[in-house]
C-alpha cells in the first residue's frame, strides 16, 4: 500500500524556544506521527539535542539567505571516485552501500544482477555507463547506532562539507 503524506514547509520558528529562525541559521526538522497525523517541528541549532524516540525522520537545514542559489550537489565524478575508493576500505562498507543507493537513484549506476553466497550475503553487480565499468557491491545496511553518523557524513559530502579529499581524487 502506497501512502502520500503532505509535509509542510519550515515554520521558521523554533518549536522549543519560540525564537524566529533568521536567514543563515542552521536548524533541525523532525517528522513525527501522532495517531493518523504527520507533524513537522523545527528546532534552532542551540535547542537541538537529538531526535525524539517517536521520530519518523529528521534532517539538518539552513534558512536560506536572499543571496543563496540552489544548493550545488557534489559532482557525479567525485561521487563515483569515492564509491570506487571505498571498495578498498571494508570498515566503510555501510557508507559505500548508501552512496551506491544514491548513485542508483540518480541513475549513475545500474543494478545488473544480484548474487548470494553460502552465508546468504547479498552482492550486487552494478554497471556505470558513464565509465563503462562494472562494480561489485556487498550489501551492508547500516546499523541503528551508525545511522546518524553516516547520515551526517552523506550530507557533508553532498552539500560541500567534508569532501573526503584523500579518497575522491584517485
């Protein structure tokens, strides 16, 4: 069953302090389900502690200034270079998996096949038309403890924070 929810825009008021969010302010948004209703609350950075237990999803944003243009995502070639470099770093397998999901969604990669080994570990065979290369990806879904850290790492990568320069230029 497919459900559509309407999520309202940022209220530009901190739900905790009542302070108006000014252009350039960092804020956090939280989606929660209360009965059959979906609600959004926005919190200024100073009032943010962590998402509530009842949280369905949350994200970090910045109130745009009048000088802001649309956010520029990291270039596709940088994302592919990082994806390739992460293959040599087993500790980064969950982050590489999330990056692959993003590249699949953006149609930079295509999933050609799925294989399972004797331990039922799933491996995806991916193709990158842009580079005419094939890659293997061990499915490594992040655990709950790492999800917040990986989410912030992905946001930083995509929107110009930490570009992981030691990996992406290879």
